[in-house]
């Protein structure tokens, strides 16, 4: 699989997230103090957008029903998380954020 440029570094402020479309997937990208993570942008419980969730240091919590997921792996941590969501490798090339999807 190849990496695809999806955003610029300055598009996502620390403590914030954005949703990007890659092919037919919606992917949430999170910036935690300059470290970037990418997860599917839907909660498996009821489909809430994870990009609008509550961002922690190592996890994100769904804003609808409180399911939380590990930012690095997508593993479900608490609540109605149905086991987890897909995570994607992120790399920085120059000022581009790239995802491997």
C-alpha cells in the first residue's frame, strides 16, 4: 500500500481533528501535541463521526454514547465500542500529512 497526501500539517491544530475523504472512506485525523493519528470516522455503535469526539492524550471518546478508542490502534477501550475501529499509519513528508490506506 502507498501513502496518500490528505492534509497539510497546519490544517490540524494541536488538540483538534479533521475528517478527510480517501476513496470511499471517511477518516478522522487527530493532532495530539504534534503527534498525528488516523482512525475511521465513524463509531461502530451508532455511526457517530469520531472527528467530533472528545480527544484525550491516548484516546478519543464518541460524543454520542461515550464509546472510547485507542488513538494508536483503534482498539475499543470502554462503552459500546464493538471491539474497535480501523487505524491507519500516518507519516509526515515536508508539510504534508500522508495516510496509508
